[in-house]
């Protein structure tokens, strides 16, 4: 029964300057930005698709009021078009096809009619154009002197349910514009990047006699079995230098947190509660946060690695069943109503371990599987609302949320 409840809890985790609890919404006087297309060689459908992706990226960096009107202009023109003469910034780009069907993109950024930035980009395939768009947004953000958005260029890995007990593991960009199903067939869930380079990953397969953790080397396409466990096994986090895994396993008949050493292939049991301990994340190299029902319902707890003492971290929310940590901050999922037998809203909340503030980050639907960016500037999460499954981005320092819907299937778990 504990196996079943633990798996239900983990599946629900995947489906289902300080701030204060009162977020004050400010009307920011952001500079205006228009985008001009000077592309050649490509059809109108592709030109418009790239334009929409670039508009989305420029919105997500959250430093401009972006005009969504599509306008054409010659790349060599020294002046912006008349409709943009009063716009603070104008981004002009030209796409052209190079040797071997490569995609070449040149950009110019104008400020008050004067060119202030010019760059060139090239990729070997047209179908990965969205990564060029993300890089353009990153470069303009850097030029403007804003805090880094390095996370925009990272890949997302997620599992999606496509039929009963059938799933796919997919590598994508953060907007879901690019998708490559790398594992198909069977029931494979909970993917987790194995390192910062994102050239390998772990996942759990439920198609074997025992749930088994697998390791995939993307470059060689080799898949290796890492460890199996009765009842359940999930890799919930990987250490910064990729040599330690936080696993949830039920070796002794109950789900507990284990630390697995990648080099020695040995593991150490970290929690010993006779109940449910799951979903651990490294808070730093010496401590973890995790989910436990030791108070009767799931909540977020903290402990030093190798120590017995456990501290409750969250005192707000009815069912706190997923979390992620970055420095002094913890983001967690909480149920907003007390009816456990009907549809509920599950929102994400942000707390600090150094103050008593609570900040609610979402408002509707089922919001889950939060994951901080490496710099703590953004949170990626899964949102399920009105039969639509989406990836969400929260820009913490800008008080803005963005959603990117999945075209088919239902998101089960993800990592970036």
C-alpha cells in the first residue's frame, strides 16, 4: 500500500531582493521594441514562424514592450520604416539559406534610429531555428546590461503520457517549439539531466520486473541500467558536479531518500521514517530538502546530509507535494482547498529560509514540478488547466509568467 501511495504522490508531483506575501504590481515604463523582417529564400509560413518565436523570446526577457506587428523592410536600408520612427528600439533580421541548406541569420539593433548592435548567426539545419532566436534574445539582453538569461539557451527534457501506460521522453527548447522524442515505446517517466552539459540523462522505466533507473548517453545512444528497486525508484536530483544522485527507493518496504555515488555505484540511506519520504533536492552540497508525510500530509522538510535531525520548512498550504531549492529560496506546490476528493487548484509558492515571507507565484489550474534556473532568476514548471498541458516560465525579478502549451499528450515530469 505504501508503494502505491508513494507512487501516487510522485505522479501527483508531476501531473497534478526579498519579496513579501503581498506582491505589488507596478506599471513599468519599459522601452518599446519593434521587429522588422528582411528575410530572403524562405516561404512566408517559415518567415512568420520565426517572427513569432522571436517576439515570444523578446517578451520573455521582460525588458521591452514588444510590438507584435509583422513588418517587412530591406536589410540594407539605413532608416527604420516610418511606422517605427518613434519606437525606442528596432530589431531587424535577415534569414538566408547558405551552403548545405544551412540557416544564416543577421541582425541589427537600432536605438532612436541609429544602429547600435550587429551580429551574425549560422546553424546547419532550418528546423532548429528557435535556438537561434533564443540566442538572439540572450545577446540583446546582455547588450542591454541586464542579468543573464543563460537558461534560455538550455534544453528541456520531459516525459509525456500519450496513452495508458505509454509515454515518450522528449528533448525540447523551453518554448516547446522544437521537440525530439528520444525514448519511445513503453512506460518511461521522470527524466533528469545527468550533468550541466546536457549530453546525458537518467529516467525511470516501469517496463521491467522491477522499476529501474536508466542512464542514456545522447552522443552514443547507449542506454545502461543503473539500479533497480522494488516498488519504486526515481532520480529527483543530481549534484552540481554530477557525481551524486538523490534517489527515492523502497528497498525496505517504504519509500526513503538515498544518496547514490555515481563513481563507486554505492548508495547510502538518508531518511529512515516509517512513512513516505520522496522528491529530494540538493539545497547545497551538505543539505537537502524533500517531501514527507511525517506530519500526516505531505510537506517540505530540510536535513543536513548524514544527520538525523529533520526540520519542517513550510507552514502554509494544505498538501505541499513538490519542491525545488536555490540558495535561501524554496519553491513548492500547495493545494488551495481542503476537498481531497474533487478538482483543486494547486499553486506554486516561494519562501525564504532567512525571512518569513511567502509569495504566491500562480493563480489557477494545477501547477507543479517547479525547477529553478541555475542562477535562480527563473522557475520552470508544468501547468495543467482545462485539459491543456503547458510549460510555464516565471521571471521572479520581473513578476511575469509565460506559458507554452504542449500540442498533444500530457506532461508527466520535466527537467532543464
